[in-house]
C-alpha cells in the first residue's frame, strides 16, 4: 500500500515558515515514496477561522510548488461524520456529558491536595462522570451547557494495551489515561480536535501522519479512539519545530516570517524553501 500523507492547518492566520517546513516535509515524503499528499483545513473554530485565510493557504502552497491530490477537505463541511462517530461512542457508553465550567474545574483542582497533571497540564477530575442517567437528562432539559467527554479509563479497559509507531522514536506504548477524560464535542460544536483529526485520518486513508513534536502526546488519545472506533492505525512522524534565532517557535502573529510577508519583500519560492530547510 502506498503512503498517504496530509497537511492540515487551521485557517486562523497566514502560513509561516514552520508551516512551510511541515507542508514540504509531508509533500516530499509522499512524492519520494510514490504516494499521495492531501490538504485538509481544520476550520471548526468559527470564531477564528476566516475564508480569506483558507484561500491564502491554498495560494501560498501553490506558490511554494506544492500540489495536493484531490479536493481539499474542510472539516466544517463534514460535521455529520463526527456526529456519527460520537453516536458510536455513545452506543458503547464511552462518552458522557460534563456540565462543569472552566471555573468549576479550576476550583475543584485547587481544592484537591494532589491535583493530577497530564502532558498538557491539570487533568479534569471526572466530576460529572458519576452522574446518573436521570441527572444527566435533567440537566440537559434545563438547557445547561455541556461538553461530551470520553471516559478514557473505560475505553482503555475495553481496548487493552495499545501501541503506535513513530518513524523517529520507534514503537511507543500509548498512555491515554494520563490525559484524563478529554472533551470530544460541545453542545454547540459537534467535534473537538481529537475526534475530528482521528475521524478525518481514517476516512481519508492517511497512512503516515507527519506533524510537529508538540503533538506527540496527543497521539495517545488518537490511538485510543482508533481502537474503540475500529479504525486502522497510521504510522507517525513527529518532526522538530522550526524556531527563530532566539529559539522561539514561529507563530502566525509573526508577520516577518509569514509566507505572505516574505513574498511581499520579494523572496522567491526557492529562497523560502531553503529558509525552511529544503534546498
């Protein structure tokens, strides 16, 4: 089976040199291995994602000489796919509504003698996990806002020991329980990053996920979702993050290193490719 890679930015700003590195890497691997390279826009954040940024992403990639295979998958057009995955998880009793506000969670963690911490910080303490079905429905009927959380320990027990393969670090044993019961959707948003990226990679047949090393730990949750939803598991390649001379990660707010900014001062595609580490 030939490799299928993807580049999946969020259209919340203009692409920068770090994005160029990630896109060029995924595109290069696909072409070197005779496979396919896909473009996906992770545009579920309606408050921050803008059509102009989405258009600019496609334009900048084309300017760099990157061609993708097939159409562009926009997550905002596929909410039914995520709802279907949530329905399957609900049928397995692996998700539950959480009515806690951020303030509620913070207060409970502060009151705890030893608040649990995961790879991304304090872990949700499971306050709403033990609510009865009757209490859950009563709160929903009241119109209370809620998030749908994955019962990670229950899902882990059902899935058993899980592993995934990283092309840089080798085999990795997944440790999803370190993350606590992550949010998979909210009342007004039918998916989160964790759910959407897992569903998308499966439906698009992605066989190699290339992304920054800052997302290494998140793969624990994605591997668990793959297992309980019956998806195949891709290989991974968590690459280094490009930084500036001071060691700071590039960000969309850094106009000087956005591809738009570099184009505006006359940099050529070959020059920008070289700046990203691709001669």
